[in-house]
C-alpha cells in the first residue's frame, strides 16, 4: 500500500509537463456582478448528458460566487488571448474592465473571441483537496475560428500543424 506523499513543488513540476488548453470561466453572483477565473483544469465528463468539469482554487476571490451560482460559462481560449488568460488569472483588479462582455439569455457573462463557449447549469460541486470541482451540464455551445491557446511548462505556446514546415 502506498503511504508516501509527494511534495507540492514536485507535483507541480511534474504536471507542468502536461500540455493543456486554457479556459476562462465566468458567472454572475446573486447581485448580478460578473466573476471569472482562468483554468487549465477542465475536462469533458459525459456525452449524454453533456457534462464537463472545471476546478476552482478554494482561495480564489471568486470562490463564493461560483460556489453559490446556478450556472457558468467555460470559454475555450484561442491563440492571441494570452492577455485575457493573464487578466483572469490575476487577483484583485476588475477582470472585466476593458473587455467587451455581453450577457447570455441566462444572464451569464460571455467573452468575445473564444474558440468555443459552453454555457452550463451547475450540476454538482465536489470538494477536491484545495480545489472545488464544478460539474456542469452544457445547455448551449457556440464555436469560433482559430487555433487553441496552449499552456505547457508554465507558459503559453502555439500549435504547429502536422506537416507544417519549421523553416
């Protein structure tokens, strides 16, 4: 039986070897204020019903808003949206300032330029160590054009299409 634990630094370093897409997740609180965060911990869960999950740090300023919200939107970011990812990963400042935000029919904040947006009803919240796992049932999706924003070894990268010349 394994009883050893791994140090957070070693765990973080090992996970930095996993390339992932980048998302910004948004919601509104009971007072109608918009909240959001950047997440690379995102995954599809089920096709039928359409379920996805995203993980939120328990210490995030927006934790209460997501812990109490009935829904959220996951924005799959495109190349060129590094600034948006950085803005929503920061603490403190108004993350929506200077961003062309509109509200969905359900009153959730929609950010422009994403490769795809998944509008979800909060299905379940599961405590997961120092994070909250949000499972959402997707009720609406739309798609944009472009290539995905990729996060690898603590930095943003571009995909090189198969067969592309590196010259």
